[in-house]
C-alpha cells in the first residue's frame, strides 16, 4: 500500500486506482518480499540466535501492523494505534539492528510514518534503511519506488521524477515496470500524452509477452489509459 499522493501533478490518482485490486496486490508484494528473509543464514551462532529472536519480535510487530491496516480500511484506526505500531517497529529496529528483521522493521516504520502524514520523516527513514539493504534483496526496488511517490507527496517533484526515471531505466530492477507506470502517470495527469506514449510504448499489448503469466500487471493498467488517447 502506498501513501495517497495529494499534490499536483498526480492529484487524484489514488481515488482512481484504489478501486483496482492490483493496488492491494502491491501491498501483498511488499509482504511477499519478506518471505525470503526467513531463509537468510548467518555463520555466527550468536547472530543466528539474534536473527531468530528478531523474527519473533518482527512477527509481533507485523501483526499489529496488519490490525492497523485492516482497521484503517474499515475506517476504525485511531491515531494512537498508528503511533503504537510505529513505536513497536522502532523498538524492533533498535533491539535487532544488523539483522534482516531489524532492517525491514525500519521500512515498515517509515510506512507508518507516511500514513500518519509525516512524509519527510518517512522518506528520510526509508533512504537510511535502503542503505543497509542489499539491492538484490526482494522488495528493495519496491521500497525505492515508494520513496519517489512519497517525494511527490512532499512536493519534491523534481527529485521524484529523477528517482523514477533512474528506476525505470535500471535493467537490474525487477520492478522497473512499476516505476515506468508511475512516471508515465505523472505526465498523464499533466496531459502530456506524447510523453506518455513514449514512456508506455513497452506497455502496449503488441509489445507484451504472448505468455499471459509474463504480462506486466502495470502494463494492464497502462493499457486502459492508452486506449483513451485518440
């Protein structure tokens, strides 16, 4: 799940896209990226033990996060619940610093800060967290893309565009389609359709794989918009 972008030029994108199940699938991708964390092995017995304890603490924090998200979707979440969840992740990141779970706890802490409207703090924390996470780690580029979207939220449009452009052109980025989609959506909101067509050319149905399982989910969203350009 990503923070709603309320500022120009992407004002209103969330209201349009949140009805699509793919946006909720994005939240699922974030959680799925943690599956690989459990398989990390460290040679030191002490570190293995610390990693195990961190896993348990992180699982408890994640449970609180799930509850807060569920309540938010039901319109029941209170500010105190987000505050408590943020503090729980902060505690995990401090107690288990250096472990995989301590690192990912900072990512979720940043997400909670963003949900509370503390965008600048969220961006800073995410940037710090990514410095300690290997780029090959599942979810790395997902989080990097989220930074760009939060930069839009903070009004740092130039920084956001620069980040999205780099992410969309990075051949090692498994989530480059996501960055390309949001980069194109920026220009869609500005009605710069020539730029949209340029950025989303790879999303055209004719340029997608014949294997349905390999078709980008972001291409499907982009194709709806492309069909509206006369």
